[in-house]
C-alpha cells in the first residue's frame, strides 16, 4: 500500500523538517512552540503519513483530502491511535464546500500545509481562495512537493 512505499515514507520524513524549517524562517526558534498552540490543516493529506508526523506537535489538526478512501484510511489511524487532536474530512475544496464545512469555518487555521497536492487541484486559484477564507489573518500557507530532479517525481 501507499503507506509502505519507501519513497513516499522518505518524502514524508523529509517533509516534516522542511515544514518546521519554513515556519522557523518566519518565526525563528518559536516554530515548534507556535505549532503546539496552532490549528493546522493538512490539505491533501492522502494516506496520512504527514498527519502522523504533524499530530504530536499541533494543538489541532484537520486532515483533509478529496478522496474519501484516503480519508477513511486516516480516520482509522485516528481511531486506532487515539489522536484526540485530529479530525478528518473528505471534501473537494471550493468556495461553496468551505462555507458548508464547519471544520473549515472562517479564520480557523494558523497554518495550511499542502504537500504534493497543488499539482492535482483542477482550479488552483479558486481552491486557494477558498482555503484563504479558512485561514486566520497572518496565517501561513506552506506548499512542499517532490523535488523536480527526483527520479520518483514523474511517477510519484
């Protein structure tokens, strides 16, 4: 399965320090302290490998994906592992769906983390606009993706 793919696991392991490093560039040494109090959206959570890494350091985490089967997989992890600070949501993000999703109410998130997802979003400007409405003023949007020179980029 996807969770067992060694390249995906390596990417998720490398993505977490990159995520914290990007926050650290803006916040200095306070990045982890910030996350411990932050509400974070894992946009395009997939099978939840990054959710696993974010969960212990975030006050609140919403794992969102457009694929219901992926969200079911993450929901099982949440239940089995007792992650009280994680909620899951299957949703195609657009202006209307965000209005109807209480977990994405306006000005909710301190950080939106998008890992290897923006390439697959059909209408990226509209989606980003919808996500912006769920972000607090001054919130961070962090996008990470496979490096272009990676041999797994084309098929990953």
